[in-house]
C-alpha cells in the first residue's frame, strides 16, 4: 500500500514549493489525496520521517533530529525557498525547523494543522497506555475512529491503519513517552515569519482547551488563526479537497 520511495513528490516545473510533514501515525502517503489539488500550481514535497512509512531509523529520534533531517532532505532536493505545512506531530517538528531556519531566509511561511503544542501535549495516561500496545491492528483501528469526525472512505481508513502499523516501535514509544513533551515554547513566540494555525473545535486530539492553553499562547501574536468545525484530527484524510483549498488560500505567493 505504501509507495516504496519514502517521499511523495509532484512535478516541479519551477513552481513555488510546498513541503508537507505528516502526523504521528502517518507517512508521506497521508497527503496523497491533498497534493493532486495543489500540484497544478505548486511543487509539492511530502516527506516521510525516518522510522515512519517502513523507512529505516538510523539515529535516536528527537524533535531536533527530525528537523535537521527535513532541512538536509530539502537541501538534497535542491529546494531554495519553501512553505512548510506541519500536521500534529509534524507541526511541532515544523516549529523546530522554523527556529533553525529563521536567519536563513529559506522558509517563507509556516502552516500548522492541529499542531502538537510547543509545550507539553497533555495526552491522558490511559490513552498513552492504550496506544503503547503497538503494533496492534485493533488498537490502530480504534485510534482512527477516535480521532476522526468525518467518516473515512475505505481506502483512506486502510491507509491510516496501515501507516500506524509499520512505524518503528522505538519511534512509536519515543513520541508517546518523550517527543510530545519536548519544550520549544521559550523560543517559538519570537518567530517572525508568517504563521497560520488551522484548528477545529471538534478535534478529539488537539482539543480547544489544548489550543487555548498550550498552542496559541506559545505562538507569535501575529499568527493567523483559522478555526473550523465538523472535522476531526486527520484533515488530509477526512477532507483533502477542502484542506487543499484552505492551504491554497493561505499561501503567500
């Protein structure tokens, strides 16, 4: 089901570059239904982080390591300027990329989709215990049901379950026990690049309370807030065409 190449790339043709970082439990293929709506006008690069999508994990996982990996991959691909879209876990990692890049002028804009907070992601201990049963198909199916509001089509549901099952267990445990609690908030309010935050009041994972307590106060006051209803946590799978339209309207060309 997963493309054997770790990344998902659209045709380049000197278009503005959009880089997509997946959620915890996802992979580059999680964006496969979004990218076709954007690829006519943008060069889209969806990256699979090491340890996800059945890709090798050769270093100890950390938010800092994943941010460096993204920067190195974009340099390898010859990307000079880009806008970065980070979803959930990918949002936290994207913030670290922005901190690394803030004096380099390569990163033009940051779009955060229901990001893991720059402080601590307050997941209940009972939920951590449930998710630590990995890999486990029934737990993975339950997770998809728990974090979505819009019912997924069969193929999208199967992908969401499958991408969880093939994550390196070291990475899986790292994020739940350590990664989501990586503190970035002492620096993130000082970012000066354009930032847009997308969130849903119906998101079961990054809840309105988490947004108000832990996300919004730790972003620059200039952050563009876009708050929606009737969508859960897996935006790229629940409403890909809608998401592509929002991204398109938010990108500053």
